[in-house]
C-alpha cells in the first residue's frame, strides 16, 4: 500500500480495478490507490444520446487520448506531449531556457493514425511519433515511465523513478451524457539516465519530472485550466497537479505530493485574464485557490508555448505558460507549505474534437 493522506470526511479511495470497464460494460468511477492495467475499450457499452448502442465508428472516433511529460532541471524545462484525437495525431517537444527566458520547439501533426501510436494501458505499452524532424516516445513498463527524445536540440533516454511508496492520482469520472474520463498523474518523480541539450550533457541530480495519462470519451467541446509543479523546496520534493474543466462530475484531479506522500485536494478555481487571444500577453498574474483556503497561489507567467488550430470541425486553442508560483498549500495534516517564486506551469486549453 502506498502513502496517501485525506482529510476526515473528504476524499475516499479504493483499490484500483484491473480494468476500468466492469462485466456489464460500465465504467468504474472513483479514486483509486494505484493505476489500472487496462482501459478495456472493447468491453465498454457506449450509448448515444437516445440510449441506443453507438456505432463502432462513433465509438472509435469519440475516444480521445493524450500523454504528457514535464522535465525540470535548474537550467531547463522540457515539455513533451503526444495526443490522439482519432482524426489526427499531434505532438510537441519544447525546451525552455530558464536564464534566457526563451522557448524552442519541435512539433508533429499526422493524419488518421499514420506515423504515431498511443497505448490504451497506463501500465504497459508504447506511445510514439516520428518524422524527419525527430521523434519522441513514452515507454510504459509495469507502470514505470520511460522518456526517449531525439530532436535537433534534445536527446534523452530517461526513466522516471517514483519515490518509495508514492502513489499517483488515479481516478475515473463521468463525462458528458454517457462518456467517461480516466486520468492518472504523478509529479515529483526522479529522472535517471541521460539528457543532452545542444550537444551538452546535463546533470540530473536536481532534476524532477511528472507525467499525465488521460483518456476517455470526453465531451465534443472540452476545455480545461491546469497547474503543475515539480520542485525542490525547503520542505522537500514537491509535486502539484491542479485542474478544472474535465473531471468535474463529483471528482477532481487535484493533488499535492510532498516527499512522495499524496494529499488529495478538493476543487480549485482559476482566476486569470485571457489577454484577448494574444498568447504572449503575460503581464497579469493568475490566482489559483480553493474556497476552503487549502490552496491559495499566485502564478506570474514568464513565457508561453501556444498553438491555435482551426479546421472548422476540429479546433484547438492551446496555451501553456511557464512562470513562478507564490503562496501556500495546506496538506491534509493541516501543515502549511509556503511557495516563494517556485517555477512551474499553467495551461488554458479549448478543444473541439
């Protein structure tokens, strides 16, 4: 059993099922103590809005999936994502230089399953995309994440090690009329292996990482706000994941880790200025807080990785900000953890898929 803490009367967890779909074809909802082994998509009894069995074509195209890894060192932040929205596959790998406040990136866009792959298991499998620009790959082996990058700027072969007894957040929630979303995330992980940037080998003794595995039958129009931290603090290794917009029907993916110990949190609110569509309008600070006072953070953006895609039927308005957090988080023992200009990420995303 891993380490997790919840406040009395708050969020309760159960043992993770092997598959997220039960014998009746229904998703199993709740917070789990550990990852599931399979999404069991073939067993899901997917119904349309009139309560009729959805066609195999609808079932195929309504399933969405994305995976993301963030890597933080004293000099750089690397963000890597692969997404499968069935009509297209996309990916990006960006490099943020902390001292220069600059972003360089490689991106990929592939049609209809050509040249990319994701795995429907959070425990094992292979996700990758490649082209003449290079390649990125996530390998999952018995729940352990491996990151492989080969671009003009970055070469990496890394394993993301979990602190002893640390648990990811793992939950499944209802989405839309008959859909569901499975989310699994873990921050404060220790990357081991090799990392080369601009031909220079990077030390990993202070590096930290986090991953995101999200999949399911999400709303046709989906939007979310997100916050993430992987940092060394006076209290130890801190990980944080906060979100609003997807897992909202009775559950949230909000969680705080300190030295591997998981503290599940309640809902949070994101208060920020959307800058009129100007992705580089990063003057205004965000406030991210919970109504019970357990989370109260400000986030000052420093830079932004953005992408707008308008294909009429498909749309994506994506902004991921890099900046600094200040404020506090109160863990489930009542201990207050203060943050003072801690580097991290936020995101504001709209998708029609």
